[in-house]
């Protein structure tokens, strides 16, 4: 598994990993993901760090608390999944770029 692995390069690889991680966090802050539910009656947006940055609600839902809750939960869950998938992809790309850790043999 480690037959061609040069330990002398480990420090440089760790430094590169730190740089890549910092860049990944900065990039995530600038990304925006949006999920809608109820045919667009509810919309939730998050940045790549998983922070909610916008919620839009159709006025007709304001008098129907139960429907609003269901649609809001659905949109929140969907956008959270988008953010997590993006994090997994970015991590895999970062690892493969600093030494092949993210690649299959």
C-alpha cells in the first residue's frame, strides 16, 4: 500500500493540504445552494458552509402553519443535502490533488 510513498514529502503534503483546506472554506463561503418545495412556495438558500442565507415564503402559507412547517422542513433538508454533497466532492478533489488519497486503486 505504501511501497512508493516518500515520507520526506509528508511535511510538504500537509502544508499543501492546509492551503487547499483554507481555499476550500473560502470557496464554500461564496457558493450558494437553493432548494424549493411546494412548487416554489418555499425556498431556502444556504452558502457552502451550511449557513442559511435566505428564506422565501409564499404569503398564502402564512395562514397554514402545518403546511408551512412541512414545506420548510423539506426545503431545509434538500438544501442541506446539496451542501453536504458539495463538501464531499470538494474534499475528494482536494485529497486527490495533494497525493492521490481520494482516488481508487
